C-alpha cells in the first residue's frame, strides 16, 4: 500500500445510512459520514464518493414476475441519486464543495457523468459524488465504484461497511471468524469472500487498484484508516 494517497474513492453503503431506521436516512449517520469526508478533504485528500441506494430500494432484491431486472435496477440507480442529493447538501452545509455526477440523465437534478467533468471538478478541489451507477442495469454499485475509481485515477478504493474488514466467514454469525489484515485479489475470488462482487474484484486486480475495507462507525473512521490506524483489510 502506498505511504500516502492523493486521491481516493470512498464507497458508501446505502444501508449504512439507515442507522436505527428501517427505511430512509438517519440524519445523525449522514452527518457523521459528511464530517469524516470533511476531515479527509481538510487533510489534503482529493475525494470521489459512490453511494448505494439500498436504504430506499435494491434493484436485484426487488426483481419479480411483474418487475423485470432492468426496471428494478433503474429504480435502484435512482435511489442512489436521492442519497447523493442528501450527502451533497450536508457537505455543502459544512463548507465542503461537492457536486454530483450521475450515470443517469436527470438534468434537473445533477450533471450527467463524463470523464472530463469529473477531472475538472477534482482538479478544482471539489468532492465528486458519483450516483446513478454506470447508467446500465446488471452492474452493482461495487462495480460502478471500481470503474469510477479507475477512470478518476484514484490511488485506492476505500469501502465503508458495517464490519471492520474482510473475514473468512460472516462475523455476525460466527464469533470465531478471523479477520484478514491483507488478502490478495486471487484469494478473495478463490474463496468467494463476500466483500465485493467478483466483477469489481477482477477489475481492481487487472488494474492493480488497492481496495481497503473498513467500518464506518464514527467521524474519525475514514481519517484513521488513511493514517493506517485501527482495523481494516487491504485487498491488493
């Protein structure tokens, strides 16, 4: 892992914004996430953010006989736009410059993604929030995040989750599960470790993009990982 990162992509879980709610956004959790991004930006880190939409709607989980997968995935991508709007507003209220680029065309809400627009914003010190996935069905937000990280020339992809790294089994079900400090892309694929989808891992491996899995639990979580403090797993 590089000693210092200049530019990172932070992958946030939509479900992670639920807090104690069963639906929607917990404002306290959103504020904590925004504060952690502000800390990283204040430390000189250029940030891209990809946020899921599972707190509102998960396309793959809501596919059925009446709603086909492409339609369900489009609804899921729109859910990520909703989360991006709330995150942008919260960041702006903290004095953090942030803009949304979306894989879907919703011009009344945000600018449609382009490589040039993303590079221009990042070079101006703006935190770029990517929403709307890739704009295509059948691609997860993990894959979309990996794609955007590569396009944005990020030094690493940091994925905030509900656990503090990658385990050999589900730590919520197995109290004896062991956490990896480091693990290779090949091992993640071979052991089918449930951390990111295999397309995302394969893309990262092919392009040598480090992935760091950590637990988003307080405003210091992100900055601590950037300082190599606390528990996390490096996939490289």
